[in-house]
C-alpha cells in the first residue's frame, strides 16, 4: 500500500512532480483528512469532496506563484487550503482564530480573493487579469464557479463582459447539478443538454485516453473528432453552446474525477489565447457514501460520526425558527390562496420544503438570484398576490436596491422572512447577519419586527400577511427557546418584563432571555434593573422607554447588530430629547468585521451575554 502522499507535500509546486499513482493516492489522503476534520468541526463537506481531483490537477499543471484563482462562494476551498501549506493548521478549521471556512487573503499568498457569497468569481477574476495585463504581468487567472452559482445574475453580467475581452481568463464550470438544493431554471436545462449523461462522459474519457496512447496518429485523430463534434454543435444543429456565442472557447464536458483527463485539458487550454470555459462534471460528496446519496444534507453540516453519518443534533425538543416560519406560512397559505413563497436556492434552509411539496404552483425557487427574487416579489404583490420572500440575512444585502426601489417606494405588501439574523458563528464575517437591520431602518414604509421567541414569530406571521405595506421579520439561526417572561404574543410594542429603579435595560428581539437573566444576577448585587423587551424596531412607540429612563436616569440598549446606524442609534435622539440628563450606553457589535467563532464566544466578546451585560450596567452606574 502506498504511503501517505499528502504528508510529503511541503509546497504546492511539488504536486507537479507526482506520478499518476501518487496523484490518485493524494486524492484519497485529502478525502480522509477533510471528512475527519469536518466531522469534528462541522463545515461544508459535500462541495469540498467533489473538487479534490480538480484541485490537484490545477496545482499539477499550473504555477500559482504567477497564475491566480478565484473560488466562487468558497465552499470548495478546503483541499486548496491543505495543499497550499495549511495542513498543520487544518484542525483549527472554522474555530476562533483558526483557519476560515472560505478563502482568505490574510491567511495565505495562495488565496487571491476573499469569498463567501455566490456568483462573484468571474467578475473578480476578470478584474485581476486586466490589472495584471495593464501592469505587464504574465499569467492566467482561473474562476472556479459551480453551476448553481451560475444562476446568479452577476455571473451572467461577467460572462457577457469577459467573453469579448480577449483576456487570458479561464472559467472552470464545476457542474454537479446542485447548489444547496437541486438546481433550477434555464441554465440548468442548457447544461443538462450539454452534459448528456455521466455514462457518456465516462466512456468519452476512456476513448480519449486510449487514443492518446497511440503514437503520432492518436492525438491527431482525437483533435479531428473534437473538431467534428464542434461542427455538429455549431453548424448542423445551428445553435452553438451559449458560452461560445458569448465569445469563450468551450471545452467539455470533462470527467472531473479523472486526473489524466483533467491534467491534459488544463495543460492544453494554457496554449489558447483569449477566454476559455472548461466544463467539468463532478459528483458532490464524492468518496463518502452518505454525502453522495444526500449532497443537500451534507452541504453544510454540524459535527457528526464518520462511520454512521449521523449528524449531531442539539436540543431536539425545541423547534428551530426556520421550521416555525415555514410551518406557520404554510398554515396561512392553506387558508389564503393569494399567499405564495419565494426563495433563492434555499428551500430547506428557510423551512419551505413542505410548502414546496404541498403547494408547488405557489412556490418559486429562483436559484441564486436574490435581486430577481425581490423584484419578483414586488411584481407578485403588485399583481394582487401576497408574497413571502425567505432569505438569509447575509444574502438580503444582495437585493438592497430592489427592496428600496421596487418594494418600499411602492409600499407593496411583501413579507420578508430574514433568517439567520444576528450572530451566525463559524462561517465568519461574510455570513454574519448583523447588517440587515441597519439597512432596513433607513427605508420608507417598511415595518420591522424582531420576535423575542418562537411563539412571537408564530404570531407575527399572520399579522404581517394582513398588512398593506412591507413587513420584515428578523429571527436568528437555531432553536427557538421560549422567553422566560410571559409576553403578550399579539402585542409587538415595548413591554416591561422586569421592574427596577436603578437602570433601564432595553433588549431587542431574542436577547430578551439574556436581559432577564442579567436582571436576576444584578439583583444579587442589590441593583434593580428594569428590562424592556422591544420586538417592533420600526415603527416604535417610545413612551414606555422614556418613562422608564426618566425614573432610572440610566439606559443601556442591547442589540445583536452593528452599533453604527443600528436600533439604538435610531431611537436615542428622541429618547434624549425627552430625557436629556440620561446617561446611556449602546451594547452591540463593534464597527469592524465579525470573525468566526461559536455564537457564545462572539456574544461574550461583545458583552452581549449575561456576564457582559452585567459588566456594562455596573460600569455605567459607577
């Protein structure tokens, strides 16, 4: 049995000297390391397992001290990290102060562009190659993009520009027929027509490899067959591949798990001038049977048992917010035919799986296209429907102009389900949901509700569906633990949950339980804290808060968002106008990138846990 090849790799350039057998063993070694580490730390598994051979082939055929690569989204960069000098750090993956789960320029000279969101790679790579050309530098730039990310409008915009640029840009289309869920739309259908079948791709690869073994004649025959195939596609069928019509040299489909074929194609395209698109077929989850059979479940996973593939679960007795959202919207839709739902390739993640199954004609998965999703919702609302658009907070940012221009300015009754609002954790700064509230607060006509617990979210959904203006519902990731104080579920105005004389503590949304526990802990130090729960961030009746601060003279506002331009800043001018002698403190996320770590670690760092809030209260009082 061949020794572990991975441990012998000190620099990525060494991969260029490995034999075919050693490259295949390296793929095995990488899969073992990635599966083991993701089982311990959690992370993106299926997507990373699918590009291992492709990563090896890229490093075997190109020198990335002169060439560059941009990973779209970055879900598939684990093998790249390991092979570019970070094997010894890989145990820290997604941990605080450890390796990021996505490409990060600050980590390595081999990470050329920070990513985390979809459909950006072609634009970034084209910018890089133009900058290199202007500076007189040689080298190609690769954009590795999945077929799911190709559904994003930004990717189409970049293809349109790049195709006629003449730039030495290589777009590698990693086609696994998946984003997180199964891909949808016209591009998916076009790629299906190109790929024909996996059996065909496998047979094509075998024939090509046999022909290449025939001296002199074989390579020429292979080129002739490729020209005939291109002639059939362009002339006889009178419809060239979309990418060729845009100006790319198109090659493929290629078996993404055959290293011989990958190496040959990647070497050959180096000789071609102008933009190239290499279409590579891969299997998401390759090499781990559980991930192969359920790539959507193993896209992003919590720690699990390798042998059984059983994902570790938290508090199974507590429903999560996404499920509550999906179940409540479905129940309302079964009673009201006008209700429909929209998601951007996040059906299961946003809790809409059951809705899609039971009401498929009123469910729209638009692919990774948040801008389109928002204006689609506006069009549905203008046409008399009651659309509910479910997005993660971090992806809502991508549709900000459409939210303002198409929804809010027209005052259309669109309901936004903003999932993963607040601190998300291990995925790092590109995925933290700490900016949406700051963006929403400046928009006209929109109502913003931050439910304190799952029961409040249940009540907020039918309320939102009956309004004639936009309503945003913000709720976090994970289990919907019930509030420790009884709240009126139908009242979203500020409510006093703990009475006190020494300080007013205003807590936004799901920080309610932390506020209650803070008051209990402070009471042991003979400090009574009046805790006010706020669920409606906009519009808000401030009379209760003003009355409280006039009594206590001290105000702390705690929110799981960025402090600059957040909820606290939005209400402070009015509060201080009425109670000008109030001493106050905003406890929120600092105005800087929020890096990875567990949710509890990050809450602690920003004094949004019980200990931190107690320190803030005592510091203000002293």
